[in-house]
C-alpha cells in the first residue's frame, strides 16, 4: 500500500491537512475495551504533565497500572490530581528535561535504583519551538527532544535492565506523526548539526524529526527481535491533530486563531489517547514485533522509514554522535 504524501511544510498547510484527516473514512484496527486492564503492569509515560501524555497517564491509572510520569513540570500537583481522580495511589512523578543528556542519564539511574522494571514505555514528549535553540550539549533542541533523546533514553533503559521481561513481552510506544511522510529524503550529511531557523521552518523540521523517530522505531524492533521470535513489541502511532498546548510558542498574534481552530476541529487529548491506550493495553497487540497506527487505522510506515538500510545508517550515526558528545 502506497500512501500519498501530504503537505506539512508550514503551519497553515499542516493544520488544514490535520483537519481533513479527521473527516476521511476510517477502518479501525481494533477496539479499546473497558476490560483492557493494566493491573500488575508498570507504565512509564513521558511528557505527561499536560496534553496527550497527561490523558494517557490518567487512563493508565484508571486501568489499574502503576504509573510513572516523567516530566519537566507539573511536579507534584499533576500526579496528585491523577491519584485523586482515579483512586489509584500508585502514581509517581520523576523530573526530566529531554533537552539535556545529563538529565536523561539521571532519570534512567533513578528508574534503575528506585523502581522495578517497567512493562510499558510510552515516549510522548515533543516540542514545536518558534525558533532554533541550543541544548546544553550544543544540539538543536527539537532534534534532541523529538528524536535523539528517544534513542538515548530507550537504549539506556535497555542497558540498565529497566524493562520487565519476566511477565510478558514489554511494549515500547513512540508518539510519531503522519508528517514523517513529508520529507523527500534524509539529510545524512548534516545529521546532529545545529542549524538556525525560525517559526516558518519549524513545522517542516518537525516532520523530518518524526521521520527519524519512525525510522528508529522500525530499526529498534529489528534489533530487539533478530531471530524471528518477539522479545519486545515496538509500536509507533500518529494520534492525529490534538487540542493541546503544543502550539504554545506560536506568535502571539496567531494564538487566538489557533485556540479557535484547535477547539473547533482538533480532538481532545482524551480522544487522541485511544490509539495510544489500544497499543499499550489491548491483548490484540500481544506478541507483535512492530505496528503503526494513524488514529485507530493500521498503516504501513513511509518506505524511507521502513528501509533497513536507512535504519542501520540512522542507528550508526546516532551512536557516533552520542560517543562524540560523551568523549
């Protein structure tokens, strides 16, 4: 199945495309049921102090999971609210800044030392900045938060034994985007290099970094399941356009319009959380090595992201970049 590329190169085109997607015919991959429970499971959700991540953490708690919220803000009040609203006392919050490698290192050490291994990891944190910013390690912030932090985080969790393989197959979920189809090619020569840009380039780069993330997800599944048997399930999804605060850095003059459009046409975080929760909790997904959903529809990822040669090259470049930063 070949999917038509869509225009996510500027904020207006991305918004229109997102709205139109909501009205297209849907063929659900399955149904999230009230009986899809998570008792006995530990779920880590990052970027969970607001928006989609918060809605996912809330639903995981309602379904009986022990929930770890990895966040940059909202500590401890967001976790306290979820505990109060769900009646689930097993909700913890741990601080992390995914723009800073040292903060990721500290998070994984905390998870290793203070918590049992997790059964489900939901990588949700993402940003759309109004302009380029450098991280403490000199990387571009959106590249770091939307892609490279995931590479570092998941590999550290695996190396430190922070995923539970004693009670079923662990699930690793990445919140990606259909905008991963938009880039024509990979920019291997400039991988990891800091570049200046303003809001007009942010949406285009957002799609490019989601391409890197989706490519990483596919390669991670191949590396974790090399012998034909499934040791880890790796899933990615696009939740569709969400009425969240991801556009909070848009110019002030556009904020009233964005608020109106988001409120009228975009899905609530609670509705957008359904495909995330389906991948995390449904027994339908047990034993699958890889899957990708757009809303609740199963789709093939873009052929560039699915290509093992691209996955291998991305992995090698990511390892080399991390080694340079640590030397």
